[in-house]
């Protein structure tokens, strides 16, 4: 006898806030035995595989709410650096900042946010010559920066 078993595995992959992928895998396990193959079970398994394969799809999450405010100045902390700049554009994966600066040392963080990074005697500022792109997946946090953007080395 040949035993026919059907195993259905459903997997879901989620990319944070962007894409949900739903995949279906059908496995047929055939074990050899002394009797005939159960054709009906095999046909059912094949039909199930066809049905599930037709339903496989990629679903895009539609979320039109964007919390970034284009045209505002931001202080952005990424996993390795701090930046200031004027937000010019937001894409799915990146931000574009103009009048941007790498803030090597902000001094006391609360003072930098309250008075501006250029005020602290301990701050170190390295302006960029051209607009920059920041990968959004590297961002830890960001806040509106209510001060003139630093444009000179300090």
C-alpha cells in the first residue's frame, strides 16, 4: 500500500509597514507499501495544491498617512549618527534633507533641542555641501527642530 499524506504549510512574511507576503506550500508525502496507490487521495491533494496556488498573492498595505512634514527643520537620530536639516522629500525608504549637518556631538541633548545645537560650547557640527539622503530604516527618532539650521563647522 502507498500512503498519501498532505501537509499544508502557510507562511506569512511582514516587512514593517510596507508589504505582507502570504505564501502557501503543499507537500505530498508518499510512503511505499504493498498495496495500490489511493488515487482519490492523490487527486484531492493535487486539487488542493491547485486551489491554494491560485490564492497565493502579495498584499500591499495601503497607508497614506505620512507623519513627516515636508518643509520643516528636523533633528534626526539614526543608529549611528545625528543630523539636522530641512526635510525636502519623503520616499518609501529615504528622506532627503537640504541644509543638512552631521551633529558629531550635540552637547547636552535637552539644551540642543531647547536652544539649538550651535549654542552649546561642547557641540561639534559638520555641515554637508549638498542635500543628503537618510535611509528611513536607520532612524531611531526625530523631532521638529525649531531653530535656524547650522551652516558652519563648529
